[in-house]
């Protein structure tokens, strides 16, 4: 009897879907729920989410190019190309461009591989066509995807 291991899964760049500035390199479906890996590009001065947390998954940021400001707890820190920031489950965090003249290209690793692409796709759809959703709409949508936005 021979042992046939599970085959490797390839995610070719030309077949990776995207939503706005986020490319889904590997989704949890592709990795059997082990992880999700997305690539995001942020323009100079670009904003990301403010303080928030996730209860069911961790999130890591690996900066490929440029610089990314990351909120860890109550302190904003700048991560540069080659740096990694790990945020454990329930860790308060946020991210944005490091400055008005600095952009970033970075990977986001989610573990386990929950269907986080649904969040990014849905958020992109909420703002398509110049629509500006209310804060309440964004927060309710985020909460359905295990993102508790923390506001004053």
C-alpha cells in the first residue's frame, strides 16, 4: 500500500480575484481553513481601519514596499519594508499609510483561514459608485465579519 499525500495547491497571480486595492493571494477555502493571505496596496496618505479587534482570528502584516503605520494597543508604530507585525486574537489594532507622501504594499495573513475575502469584497461594494455608507452601516457590516470597530 502506498501513501499518496494531498497535492499542493497553486494560486496563480492571474487567477487571484481582488476587491479594490486588495488581491486574494490565498483564501481559507484554498488552504482548507489553515490561513488566508492577501496583498494590499495603500496609496500615499491612504487610510485603513481605525482601532478594532477580531475575536476568532489573528492577523499579521508583512510590509513588502513602503511604510505602514500600525496601531498596536494604544501606540502607533511604523513598519517598513521587511518588517512583520503580528496581532493576536482580540488584539486592538488599526493601520494606515505612514504619511501623506508614503504608500505601502503589504501582505495580510489571517489565521485560521476564515472567509475574510467576504469582508473585503463587501466593504468594497458598500463604497462602490461614490456611495458613502454611514458609520452605523460600516460597524454593523464589520461585526458580521468578526471585526469589532472601537469608536470613542
